[in-house]
C-alpha cells in the first residue's frame, strides 16, 4: 500500500542501505582473514567435515536465492511504500535474514559447527544496528502504515504463519542484477576455503587454532 512520502530522511536511508553492503563486504573479508589460520577439529575429507561443508553450500545458495526473492518484492520501493507481501509478510528484513543464512553457509566451509554459528551471529549482530537505524527513518518516511507493519510482523526471525503472496510491483532487472552481484561475495567462499584447506594441509599456512 502506498503512502505519502516525507523526503527529508531519504538521503539518510540511502546511506544506511549503502552501509548494509559495506557491512556485508567488511564482515566477510575480516572473517576470511581470521580463518586463514583456523581449522576445524574434524579433519578434512572426513564424513562430518564434508557434511558440514555441503550443508554450508546449500545455505549459501538458499541465502542468494532468498535475497533475489526479496528484491523481487521490495524492488526499489523501500522508501516509497510499505511492502507487505512475499518474504516481507513473514519478516520485516528478509534481505538481512537471507544474508545471515548465506553467512552461516560461508562459516560452514571451514567444516566446523562453530564456524556456522560465529558467522551467523556476527552478521546478524552487525545488521541489527543497521536495522534499528533504518526503522527510525522509515517511521518518518512512511508514517502510520509502517508503524502498523512494525506491530504485526517480526523484525528478524520469520513467522511463517503470517505468509501472504502479495504484489511484487514492477519488475526491475537492474536491481535484481545488483542483488545477485552482492550475493557473489558469498559464493567466493567456496573456492577460497578449498584453497585455504590445501594451503594448511601442505604447511604453507600455519594452523593457530581449531574450532569444533
């Protein structure tokens, strides 16, 4: 449903959306750097290690597809109307939710349960700060309809019973492409962690700590 727009906070909101992408990129780079010297307690090529990695691959693809699904609905309308259909009917921040799912998949590429939890928690924690600031500006932009949406739909953890198909609005290929390119940062984890595993096994990289 559309709502009259207060233009004052739009620039700030755009800044926080840019911050979202920067947070995502910085988190992945920092965690990659830290895990250059970390290894799972489950040795490579063991069933547990390989299973965790495969689950991680599924999480990464689920996250990337979920982000595309969310973009189909929000499609540049975030600052112009309250979008309540599709993924936005079960959580107010599906892009952040699916980014966190993908981040958990990245953490799984070390073959460690702890990696899954660590990556997910750090990603969710960083996005939580952005979410709180975005909500403040969206209240100013969208007024009462957005406040009603806040009261009805959970901020982060999806409530599947609330699902409604809704309307995707106009299709914007450019936004989908941007979202897909943003998601490639997660897919980079697959060859990178294989390279790190090989370097650690050959002794090129020292293993300074192990994660269960």
